């Protein structure tokens, strides 16, 4: 290679390095873990205490007829579904999980506890429910389901959740705001919000860390 050839070589600029760093960051996010939260049922709470993780109510897959239930059917039916799917719903919002779990204490027929968990789930196991994924995966979700998923920051996890992904367990309670000072020296957080947009009253919820895994 002569001197003329060396001069023709284009050296990378700072902008090129910035583009490479940005791309690498995106790849790391895609291949890494993401924090998600789930308001858990009583049976899931007991399973976690026994360090057994969370098992899909349609398992094992493939093998069972319920394995054929689609994501859209899972979302549209929710907890009302008679036949459960292999999918597990969660949320990207800790506030949503805290408010939803706090409501069950006033409903004696609910099979949900007053607990929620923080998990670190690999990105490649998470399906974010939005208009983009609805279109890309041809889920067939309507506007009502998509708006509800957007409001709750819903994500779908396909299959069982290993105990190694579960990091923290919280217990929630609805309290009058004037009582928040009683919890300030504990490992607690406070959230204000509504369970549904149509609700009139905003809830004030205290969420306290009770266990790490």
C-alpha cells in the first residue's frame, strides 16, 4: 500500500463512535433484563415462599390444549377466562401493581393477595402490548384492549417464571394520607392513583418491602 492509498482511508469520527456506542447500548438493552411487576395471587404467594417461582396455569407446553390459547384471547379474557393460557401478565409500572394489589383486601371473594413482586425478566421473554406489537405480531387486538393495556403498561411473559427472576416482595395497604408518617422509617413507598380511569376516588397506597430473594 502506497502513501496515496493511506490518504484515501477514512478514519472514524467522534460521531461514528457515538453511533456505535448508541447501537451497542440498544443491543445490551435488548439482550439484558427489564424490571417488571406483578400483583400476585394467594397460590403464587405460597409458591414464592417455597421458592418455586411462578408456574403458568397452562403447563407444560406444548402438550396441553390450553397451549393453543392466543395472546389476544389471554388479554381479552383476563382473569375471567375459564381455560387459562400459558401466558403470565405483568406491568412495567410499580405504581399499577401496588394499586391493584391493595384493592384485594376489601374483596373477601378475591383470590388475589395484597402482595406484588418485582422481577428482572430477560428482554427476549417480554412482549410489550402496544399498537406496534399488535401490528407486527398480528395479534388482532381492538382499540378497547389496546387502550387498557396502554393504561396498565401491560407486558406478557410466555411460560413459567423461574425463582431466579424474582427479586423483591412487597405488601400493600390503602391508608389515609395523614397516616403516612407512621411508615416513613420503614422500607415503604407511597403511591396515589385510581384502579380504573372511571373511578371517582383516588387511592393512597403504602407499599412496604417485606422480603428479598
